[in-house]
């Protein structure tokens, strides 16, 4: 499931390049929801996971902490932050604007083979949902969305969206099992693919915005549920 990290151990690479590669690997894991909110990571654990020394692992952690994707809980420990209701709402509003724009622009550049590729990704999502492999569903879900956004041919916009997913990715675990049972996301994805096939940018945008809104409603409930839990 995870991206290949073998190249991180190439002895010909500099420490700086190892740090960049470790950063990219960790960033992708956070965006794809590999780690749940509240998950603790140490420099040593990250180094072992990526098969690198502690120096590039520490560099990756520091960069991600500076981007608010990780929060320091101690001198050698970081935590994947838990979004509160206010942060969740703000991120969702920005996602609607940016991802909606990317989706609409994608309708102007899509080709038939792009839609076919999206269909294959959706099959992987469906298989993961059927088997209750929600981590795999999240992994492929990110690829599905960004395959659409990249069709917009606006790379700076995609980078901005990626920054938002760096914040929201871990929280997407809270969509399940409800999203797997009700198939909200599956329906929205199918509508988006149909609209792309028809080159209807406005309808692609509506489908992606509905996907974001459906997710937001579930994530907002999860925030309320956790807020009412007794302190341990």
C-alpha cells in the first residue's frame, strides 16, 4: 500500500536529499490517513519506518511540525493533531473553494482514458470498503481526488489543496464505518466520473463539493461525540 521507500537508503544520496525524501514519504502518509488523530510518533519510530537514520527522520518531523501537520508533545515525540470543530469548519470551507475550482477546471481537460483510470481507482476503493479495509480505502481515495485535481492543469492550486489534506487526512478515519455502509463517497465519485465523461465542469464541481459536505457532516458529528466522552 505505502509508497516505496527503498531509494531512501541509497548511499550516494546526501543527508539533505535523504531528509527531503523522508519528508515526502511522511507527508504522503499523513495526507492518505495512515496515522489517526492523536497518534504518537518518535524520531526513532519514523527512522525505522522509513529505513533511514535519525537525522533525516528528525528533519522530516521538524518540517511537518512547522506546517502544523504534527505537534510536539515532548523533545523527541510528536503527535498527529486532533482537529476541533472550528478548525474542521475552516478547512472545509477552504476545501470547498479550492477543490471545487480544481474539479470544475478538470472538466475542461479530461480525456476518456482519464475517466477509465478513475474507474479503476474507484474499483479499488469499493473492494477495500467491501472488505472493511478502511485504511486502504483512504489510501486510494486520495489518489482518486488528486487524479481529478491534476487534470485542472493548475499545479499551484494542487499544492494548496495538498496542504489542506495534510491537515484533514488523519481525521478522515472518522468517516468509517458509516461511509462504508451508506456509500456516500461512492455515489459522489460516480457522479463526478459521469460528469467528467460529459465534460460538464459545473457538475464535476457539484459532485466534489457534495463529497466534501457529506464528509464534513460525519466529521462534525465525530467531533461532538468525542467532546461528550468522559475524561479518562
